[in-house]
C-alpha cells in the first residue's frame, strides 16, 4: 500500500482480557508502506493476560489478535503480530516501566474481531492510476474568451459495471468534490477520482479481501505499465447494510491496512498515452478479461508473482536478479500457453518466442538463437559460469536489452491469456508504447 503515514494513541489489551482491566496505553503507527507497529508502555504486571509483563522471553512470541481503542480511529484490531521488543526500564526515581513493541501483519480499523471474524461481502479499493486507465471524466469546460468567462460543468459519470467470476460482481465508481463559493475565493477546483467496488454472494475473510484487491492492483499495473499501489482498502461486513438500515444508521466500513508483498518505493507515474492497454481497449470484453486474469492468478500464482517481483523491483533489484525472475516466470507460464511441461527450458522459451517473433523483432528462424541467449545468460546470472565459445551470455548493456525483450514476451503472454487469444494480444499491443520502448 501507499498511504499517508499516521500515528494514533490509545489503550490496548488482549482478547482474553474480557473486562479490559489489564489494558495499557500505547502508540499505534502505520507507515507510508502500510507497516503496522504498536508500542505500549506501562507499569509492570505479572499477569499473563497483560501486555505489560515486560519479560524478555516475550520477544519473538506471536499474538494472533490485539484489541485497542484509539483517539482517531476508535476500535481497532491488530492481526497476526510478532513481539519485536519487550523489557523493563527503571527510572532514576526507582519506578519501573514495562515496554512492549509489536509488528502486525494487518490492522483492522472499525471493530474488535475474533479469529473467525470478520466476514465481508463487499470491498472498495482505490489504486494509483485507476482514473487515468479508465479515461472517463465528467468535467467539461466551455471558455468564452470574448467575454472573459469560463463555464465548468461536472456530471458524475455512471458506474461502469463488470463481472469477475460466477459469484463476484464489480463496478468502477466515481467520487468527486466541488468547490463552494465565497467572495474571497481565488480559485475553484472540481476534482474526480475513481474506485473499485467488488461484491460477492458468498463471504470473504480479511485475507480474501486483500487478495482480491491485490489482483486488481496487479491488473492495473499490467495495463498501465507502472508499479501502481493500493492507496486505501475498505471491507464491508456481511449483513452490515441490512443491520445499519434497520437501525437507521449509516453503514461504516472496516478500513484495512497492511504491507504489500511487492511495493515500489516511489509513487507511480501513470501516463494515459503510454499504457499497455486501457479500459477503452477492452470494451465489452472487460468482464471476460478480468475473469481470465483472476483465474490465472488463482491457478498459476507463481509466474504472476515472479513477474511482479521483477516489475516492482525496477530500480531496486539489479538487472541480473530481475532477469532470473522474468526468465523463471516465462518457464512457469509455458504450460498456460499450451507448451508441454516435458519440453526443455530452452525449447519452452523458443516456442513462446515463436508465437510473437514478429512483434519481438526476431527475424525468421531467430527464435532458436534468442532461446540460446536466454539460457546462456540465465546460467551465467545463477552460476556465474564463465563464457566459452559455445556459450556466450549477455552482460552489461546486452543483458539489459535481453531483459527488456523477455519482459515484452511476458507481457504478450499475460495479455494473450487475459484477452483469450494471441491474435487479440497482438492487436492491442502492436502499437503500445511500453512494448516499443522495451524493444527499442
């Protein structure tokens, strides 16, 4: 995730402390990358249900749940935490204090949830670059230069519905803000943003909600050719809408914070004119494309994960490690593209390249030489095998060129799987700027 980092203070206790008599003060913090930490500080206690035991043997221990109540976010639940530090401190006055530090996998802001909870039936997430990828705006401007006037009109676009499987419905929704009028105003800004809403007829755990949101993030990353990040994720409790309506209240979501497995250190730069494919390119095939993508992520998570490891490590991982990940992703993806698993590694690369040789800029019959260079370079990156007259790996600038070719081939394979055919992938990506940039 990429967030506005925050800290919040409150009281925290273990779920087994039913009457909260052992709660201790603490500071909850979430970093820009979604890392969740908790630090507590209080009088030492020998009670095993207290976070203030201050014993050194607490370090490294696991806590599946910690409850809290903070000033800004109310009820919170820290999920799957590990104690990183625990001890006692003595002041010069002779008073002792117990300190405790926890690194949590997930933070749920909006309630206290036991291990079997919560269960959701909807989610709303926001992702960098989504508005640009959709390319849909409700803002129109009518300038009148002769009379020194400009009219700005906003009409919120209708949601864009889609399906992502038999029991999952979704839509791209639009949010906006409009300025108020004041005699001292010097500017008026209308802004629009987009979000993704998914719902299921079944139920989702917290892990399910995170997985669905991350798959949407990866789909947007594939389309925009940028390492985009989640900026917010809200889950809606199963049956929460009916309960809120019965009580005449507004339904409140559970806000979910977590550290993404893959994370780019810098905000993504998304350019509408430089994408692999956009919403308009999918047209009526959006639902099929998303269904195919989710199916690929579920059945073949390894090549997808390897690709995004390399993609989000751009500028961080050295080229040889990125090449190893991309080459391994191609090997794992070969069966998806109809290439038998029994084929050798070099033969799998050759067959994949032959499907898109024209777009890769490989001349007729050049797939075999391309596959040989990939194999030799992979062996050099992994084993540092010295070059021989028969085995000449690509190093330096040649390694970067080969890496970009392999990335482009992986793009072709993924998009072919998403769109349902190699022909459709070629039509969409033939003039895509990111592919042309990779291939020089």
